[in-house]
C-alpha cells in the first residue's frame, strides 16, 4: 500500500486534556490524569484510581453550546466534543460537501443514563427518552446529528479494540471508493456498570497502573473520546489539504482463546501485527515506536510482550500511554491513534509512566522517558474482550 | 466494488425456519406482553449440554446458526466473522445491571459482565470454530446487519474468499417491556439469528448474488424516492428491473416510508413483507434477507408475505428496504445466480 490513507484532522478529550494541544502538553510534561473518582457515586471510590475527566455533563454540554444537557449521555457529549474538534482541525466547513461517513464506536454507550433512569422510565414523561440510552447506536446518532451527517453512519462495538476497528473500516471504505471522507473513532464515558464489571474481574489497580512492570496490579479505567478525519487522495489533492499522517497499515484478528483472557503466546496480537505490517508492506525493522495496548493487567502485558517478541527480532522503543489516560475502553484505539500521530509530528516516543522492573520472562523494558528520535512509522495495538485484536500503523508524511 | 455470492443461509426465528425454511404460518400479532421467543430448536446437535446451559439465548442462536450455515455451505471454516446486533447481549447486560443496582455494587460475580459485551456472539463463534480471522461487530440499531453485510462485501473485494455474516438479537427480560410501552406496532417483538456465508466466487450451490448494500442514518420522507432512484442507478438498474420489493412493514406510524415507495415507485412490482412472520427486532431485516434468498431459490413465499396482488413469472432481482422509527435505513440488492 503506497502511503496509505490520508489523515487530515483529529480531535480528542481525555483525562489529560480537553484538546489535542492539552493532551500533547501533558504527554510531554509526563503528567498523568489518574485520580480518585468524583463524578460517579460508587462504594469503590477509595479502592480504585481512574482517568476521569473533571467536568460535569453540564460543563461538557457548555463546551458544545448545547442546552438541555440532560438529554445526552456522557458518551455522547465526549464524542461530540472530539468529533467537532476533528472536523475543525481538518478545516472542513461543509461536512456534506463530499460523500462523508461517520463511524463511531462505544462499549456501553449511554449506560450512565440507563443506570440513572432504568427504574424510573415511567415516573415522569421526560424519563421515557432514556429508554433508548442502552442502545449503542444512540450516542452515534446524537453525535451524527450534532455534526450534521445523515447518510453513512454506523457503530462498532468490539470491546476495547472498537475505535481501532472504526478507523480501519473508514480507511477501507475510502479505498473502496464508497466514501470520500470519513470521521472515525470512539467514545466511552465511565459508568458504574463498567467499574463494577472490571472490579469483579479483579483487574483494577488501587494505585496508578504500571504497564509492563513486573509488579503491575491491574488497570485504571478511563474515559474519553477521539476521532480522526480520513480523506481520499482526490479530496486531498483537490482541496490542497495538509496531511497530518498516513494510515499505512491495519489489521484485525481473533485470539480465539478465551472470552476475556489473552492467550499466553499472544496469538491474536501476533496475527494482527503481522497482517498490518504485510498490508503496509513494511519490514519490522522500520517501526520506530510502538504505542502498545499495555493495560497494566498481568494477563495483557505478558501476552502482548510475548507477541512483540515473536514479531520483532529486536523490539523497538515502546510504551503504553494508558498510565496517563487510564484505559478508555472503546475510545482507547482513537486516543492512542491521536498519540501515535503526535509521536510522528513531534518526533518523540512518549514515556511509559510508573515502570520500574521488567517482566521476568520477557525482559522487555518500555521507555520510561519521553525521548526525541527519528520516527517514520508508529505501530499501535488495541485488544479487547472476545479475543478481538487490532493493529494500526501510522506513517509520516 | 464487485458483487459477491451468497452460498448458504440459516434462520433461527419465531418460526421453525431452522428446520423447515419459510412456510405458511400464522402471523405474529402485537398484543400487550406478546413478545414471541425464537422457535425452540434442538441445540444438542451443535452444542454440548454444558455450553448450552452457559450461553445466553443470543449467543446460543448465533453460534448454532453460524455452525450450521458454514456446514451448509460445505466449508470447514471462513476467513471472517461479522455480526450485527441491535441490543447485543441484553440478557446478560440486564442481569449485571440489575445486580449492580439491587445489591448496591456488592456481591457481584463476573460471569454476566463478561458475556454482556456486544461482541460476545462473534467471539463465541470464533472460539467454537477456532477461527483466528477478522472478527467484527456492528451495533447500529436497525441497520446493524446491513453494516455487517457491507463489511463482508468489502472483505471479499480485498482478497478474502469466504465470510460469515449474521444478524442476531435476543429479547431479554427487562428493557423489552419498557420498549413495548412506548413503541407499538402491529407485529410482536421477537428475536432471532439469521446467518449467511458469502463468497467472492460463484459456487455450484450459491443461492443468490448480492449486488450492493447501502445504509443511511436518516432520510427525509421527501427524499426517499430520490435516494432509492440513485441507488438503483448506481447499480445500472431501473425500477422495472426490480421483480419484488421486500419491505420492513410493521404497522407503526413510520410505515409511511414504505407506503410512499409502494404507491409512487413500485406500483407494478410485487410488494412483500416479512415482519408479520419474524416479529420486530433490530436485526429483523436479516430475516428479510433470508426471505429474499428463499424467494429467489424457490420462486414462492407464503401468501401472507404478499402485500399487493402483482405476481411475477420469474423472481430474479429483488430490493430490500428497511427502517425502524424512521431511522437507520438500509437498501440491499439481490439477484438470482
């Protein structure tokens, strides 16, 4: 694949910033967004740390100049903020000028509203609208309306690999000439449902997560949203668009091992990376930085390390940025796509925070400092429940 | 994009379609609390009793439909597994949600959480047939199945040989009762799993050719005729080339969309409906897709599928159109092999 598909815009909101620039500054200054939960009343508040965005739904709605904030789930509000930024950063004035699609992804959609109203849907007429909040397409629909798209709109949900798959589908639709332009990514707000789900799996850390560390205790859940704008060669040429980076490779594979656990040898991850490199027509030796999935759980980091060792003769400089943002689930692939593009732009590999000792078996050491180096190709991994493994490769213009 | 071939189809629905295909049956009429569960089939042939007990309805239906449809196509495996689902694994989602709320975040077990993610069906299919290929799940309400179909077409245009595509939804126990209070139509709410294998090449046993799929989040009723006309034109077809139009008519207020094309576009075309047999659910249109393949192969359908009296000698090319509550529209074009 020569060059790949052009990325001309990006937008993000996470616990380390409400804009691309704020996220970059946090990455460069190595300041994380991990804290004690405030927006959700949970009995686990003192036993977990989260990557929470410290704005209420009302404040998020204000950023969008939306009144009646109660109509929207947190997932919708976060998504609308990131999608709006992405469109602005791509200098798009008329979103319907070309055949444009919107592909969003989410794990639990409007679960925050479902949790709040599911026992009182019929207590007040206004509550009835929240019956739809459980439907994962509801947040996509609301964001699509907000940005003014009505035709090609869809939603992907492959757990924590969702946004990577949304980005991949967008690129494939552009290559197949089904779309000229597409906004792709994911969004997830924190919810009690998710917090308690991960809690029962006993993979939440009570401290800040330590991806790839020997003594890692688990992950920090996070929330956020990020979207990219992908455009066809023709649109880029016609509009003389500035290209931020190219999506040069992508692949999706299944671990086919267990509903929630990754295989010891990281088979799904191995296959996804291998297929993505093949599609990009790149040798492993030209990958300059890996933004790993690196959740900080014992299982993921061990499995991903094995997969990295199987693919790379010498594993390049790598890090997980989840110690900054927490694991933002369906949004993670989008957020880390933005970070990968920033790595290309800034020519910097971002630090893996909170790392001290290598995992004994694999002896892989992520970079613990943000380092300046020549970066032409970045590989980004996203894995999820259900064995879903996806890899994206971003290349410098 | 090149058209692709449908090699096999399997339907688990409110009717005994799993064993018998589409037959003359009684319609599913909406009355309060009249949700109709999928026809009980013998899962033993496909699942161990332990696996069967552990699986929620949707997972069970999906895995069994997937296994049977691959078998029916004469394949051992597929290059990709793609599912579409409206509410996903709603049984387990409800179970975990209820537990979180009722027990105030205490005494929870992970099982229902693990199985609550929307991609559980595709994941369990991959696990059960040891498939490490492409694996994807679409969750865009009423056109989730069609998004999966489109992805399948893309994959077959990208050097893959065979893909599995299916639509699956289960009723669940909680939200469906809330839905029923605010959304009413002439047909019952129901559930089902309709799965198909698609291939890049025509085989001896191919059952139909899939020409194109298009999804739209919203269409103004005034724009509908234009959208359909341009879809047909893109595929070099005229209205008169369409032998039958298969519509997601369910008797709610949004049937006005169907009425518009019935009275203004497809007046000389056989007009068919199917939700009176399948009931309404977010992936009921996958049952409509199954009905289309049955029509193309057998050239006949139960009388209660026919909406008007126009009959054709030969059913060769059909158009499917579905929407739910005026949103998530889909157009699908099929032709016989």
